[in-house]
């Protein structure tokens, strides 16, 4: 930035100068900017200040313009989840005997424990909502044709990882509702031939109960494996986005200049303020209850799978009389595989935007109808 | 060459002679009575090595029908002598000592209604085998036994729910059904509460007889000791004895005893006392104070549940409510003394604990600091957003 280069010219070494002699600051900035905080390309061979002033003078892609910075909320929410999750991990004990009691202790004895858990919960729901909305938007805008195939694949995989993050998290406190809805979800996984039972055996859960081995594996997935995967996918998603743009119209570019980056930062700051406000309001006003502890020997009736799995659950229940369970599972798996590989088979001549939006609506309505049915039979 | 075979020959010869001898030692009754033998082999008697001939006599070693049924053979066909035959062992105190069984069952039986009828020559009166079974007798603690506490009502029902048989003795055939639907029957049969009474708990086991007038409160008081104490202190006890009314059963009935319901309390008083009487008024006071305390405790319990779901520490409240419930549980027994103070004291204690728990939980559940904090947070957010928005507009104008 000009101020910084100015200070350098004046001969007063700054902390940044000190650091840049020891670290590849531009590369670090470039890596961080791949998460969407800075949409322009930075030349990693140049010192940070120089690279930034050069990037600021280049035209910016249109997707960096308001309100498309919304996608940034993904990384913001992931950060909120990391922070609140890490704080809870300081006290949480992942054994069937202590999981419930330690969660209770977090809520009762740790300062702001209740608020942190509520933020973690609502942050997760918001994250899933944003990830789903992003996939729906890419589908409706048909933003998966060449060269944006990977943009789609990464978005769908990110959504899938998001589901698993929520699912593994919901079993951890060993509350009755969390435990049994996780069991319901595992029943869906189990219905997929070969892959389902194999996954469950890796998890140490056999689809009817979550054992002590499964709990520690769920914890490992929830606290280490899946978050790393999510961070990697967000990086891949944003770097693809930076390379290929979101649509043909991304050739519209912002007027170059230093004010572009300031405008972008102002947008981000407003967005984060609103997001944080909504999240904390939900956490304070719509507190989720702390249910009684789970008893693996007593099935609690009326608990279905998590909301995002209600549609596959509804499908399995709906076809239960027509198809054997494994066939229903196979259909689900093939449906998912087709969905991920959408760019490879939907190569029809460009549809109108209305048509794509209509298809997306039909898909959404079908999904909602199956979810409604799933919720009713649960 | 023959020498190695010599021991084998000796063994074979020995077996040839010894096996039939061993077979003779075994009882051969089961050859002609296979069903009885199967029944008997599962019984407690078979396990304790009692044999057919111990009860039936005869010669069990022969397969000849006449030989087998000769000598001291007893067919047990005469129901009048059945108790005496069982008593041959069961009144033998030395023999019973090892099993820790009482040796006075025959004597006790003879005091019972069944025993008296039997002694009077009534062949329909229940004898040992009617309740315990014949060959397949099981220990009373065995869940499959006909005299196990959970099964005894069915065993009694075999005669006492038989309309023809009960009519012959001028008895009520609905007693077993009444019991099954009573608070006692449901507790034992539906809820599996082993402490709940079965037929024998009130009527006795071998000495089964209906409790006589003047004894009802003793029978009920065996479990309901506090109620009995209060009842004896109150005016009803002497009055009922004078009027030849069965004490507890006058208000509660005998077999169809229902669960205590506070709301029905004052109605019971009206069965004998006038609506405007002081007794009926007292009944209404009891009803109101018990119902009010129960409602207060229910509300408190609901709040405790809400607190639990909000992860509040409710252990202390649960303990206090338990204490309050104990006080409230003591109120209906205390009401049998028909005195206002003890009942009001107990219900007041229960109610005040309930109110206290509610007050404290209300304060915790509706704590406002979080909401006030949220309001301050939004004040900061809106100010920050406004400043950012103005800054943004400025930047856009510059462009």
C-alpha cells in the first residue's frame, strides 16, 4: 500500500520490513487471499507492498463486487466454528461415560460455555445453509460448464463435508436427541451397498448404536479430519473461482484503483458484522435445549435424522415397500454420484437462465417434499 | 494268544450281570405313566430326590402292573386325605429344617376356610394339589410356579372366579378381576412391583381366610402402618367397630381398591356425611390443601425440567422437591386421623418448598443479563455498520 511504501522510502524499517526479510510474506498473503478476502492476483515474486500496490491497480473481477462477497461468509463461519469448537474441546471428554457430563460441565461451569455452545450450533446450521445455497446458486446459474467443472465439484464436496461435520458433531455430547438422530443418519449410510457397511465398520458403528470406539472416531473426524478437509476444499474452491470466474459475465470488471481494495474490505467488514450479529442473536434468543443423556438401550421414538438428511431418509422410507433397502441405498448413492459429476454429463446447448432456475426449483421442491415426508414418518 | 482278551471278557460279564440289577434299582413307574413322569422330572421334588414311591408307595422296581400297585400303594384319589399325605413329609420338622421350610402348614391349613371345609367332608374345598399342582410342583419363588406372587391370582381365580362354584358358597366371583384392576393388582401385574400385595398378602397363605371385622385395619396396616396409626387415633375406628363396619374397606372397598386421587377425597366423606356437615367441610379442606400442594409441586417439577434442558444445575432443586413429595405423600395417611392440623402442616411444608423452588428457578430461567448484553452488542454493531456504510459511500463517490 502507498503508506507502507512511503514509510519504507523514508528509511524507517517497519515490522513488515523486518518480517519480509525473514518470511515469504507475499506468498503467505497470496495463500490467505485465496480464501476470498482479496480477490485480485498477487505477484508472489515481489515484496508484499509492491505486489499489493500492483494488484490494486489491476482490474478486479466482478464477483468481488457487492453482494457477491457473500461467499466469504463460508470462511468466516468456519473460523467461528474453529474458535468456539476449540474452546469447547478444552473441557470436552470423548468417552461415552464422560461425554454428556463434560458437555454439561461446559454449559454449567465454564464462563460463557452456554453462549459458546449456542454459537457453535447456530454457526454450523448457518454454514450448512450457506453451503447448500451456494450449490443451489451454481446449479441455477449453470455455473459448472467448462472451465468451471471443478468449481461445482468442490462446492458439492464442501457441502458434503459440511453435512458430515454437523453429523459427527451432533453425536458428541451423547444427548438422547443427538445420539438417536446420528443413529438414524447411520442407518441411511448403512443402506448403501458395500460402501455403507464398509464406512460404518471404519467408524466402529454398526448402524444401530454408536459404540465407545465410534465416539472417539467421530471426535477425531469432527475435530481434525473434516475441518482440514473443509479448509482444503474452501481453498480449492476459491482458487478455482479466482482462475475461472463465476460466469461468462465476470469479464465485467471493477474500475482499477486503490479504492477497490478498500471498498472490498469495507464490504467484508459490513458482512462480518451482520453475520456475527445474527449468529449471536440466535445464540442468545433461540437457545437449543440440553437434552437428557442418551441411553443406547432405550430407543427414543420420534427422533429423525438431521434436517439435511430428511430427504434421503424420506426417500428410503417412501420406497421401503417397493424396493429392498439396499436398492434404495444404491439409488441414493447413484443420485449423489450423478449430482457431483453433473458437469461431465450435462453438456446440452446452453439453456436459458429461466429454464435453469426452473429446474433448480423443481429439484428444490422435490427435496422439500421428500424432507417433509421424512419428517412425518420419523 | 487268548490272554489279552481275558480282562475284556471279565468286564463284559460284569456288565451283563450288573446292568439289569441297576435297572431294577431305578423306578419303573414312568414306563406306564410317561406324562406324570415328565411332569415330575421338572419338579422341585425330583430335584430333591423324592421318588414316586415316597408319596404313592407300591413296588416301583417291577414292571408287573399288579405287583407295582400292591402293598402300601396310594392313588391320592381321595381329596379329603391329600393334606394328610403331604403332611407326612411337610410336618416332619426335622426333615423340613434343612430346607428352611415351616413344619406347621397342615395345622395352619386346618385353620383356613379351605381346611375347615375339607375337615367337614367337603370334597370341593381346595387341597394342597389344587394350588401347588400334582407331579410338577415348583418352588414358590420359581416364576413358572402356580403360587409365585405374580401367578397366584390366576391360581385363586381357578375357583374364586368360577361363577358356579362361587355361587354354591355364596361368594362373589368378581373378586379376582376387582383385584387385577385395583391399585395393588396393577402395581404387581402391570408394573412388576414385587412389593405390591398379591391375594396371600392379605388372606394368608395356607391359612387363607377373609380378614374378620376388627382385623381389616391390622391386615391393611401391615403395609400402611402410618395410615393405620392415624385411623386408630381418629373417630372413625371406634365408630365403625360399633356399627359393625369393616374398617378400611368401608371407604376403600376390599378388592377393588383404587389409586388415591386428591380430587375425589371430599366425595368419599359424602357417602356417610351430609353435604353441609362439618365433616364434609373438613373433607373439602383436605382435598383443597392436598390438591393445591400437588399442583404446586407439579409446576415446580416442570420448571426443574425446563432448567435441566437449559443446562442449569438442578440437583439441589430435585432433592428439595423429593423432600416436598415425601411430606405430601404423608398427608393422605395423616388425614385418617380426621384432624385439620397435621394435614395442613404437611401440605403447607410441601407447598412452600414447591413455591420456593419455582421462585428461584423463575429468576434463573428469566435471567436478563444475556439479553442486555445482546442489546449492547447490537448497539455496537449498528454503529460500526453505519460508519462502514458511510465510508463505503464515500469510496464509491470517489470512484
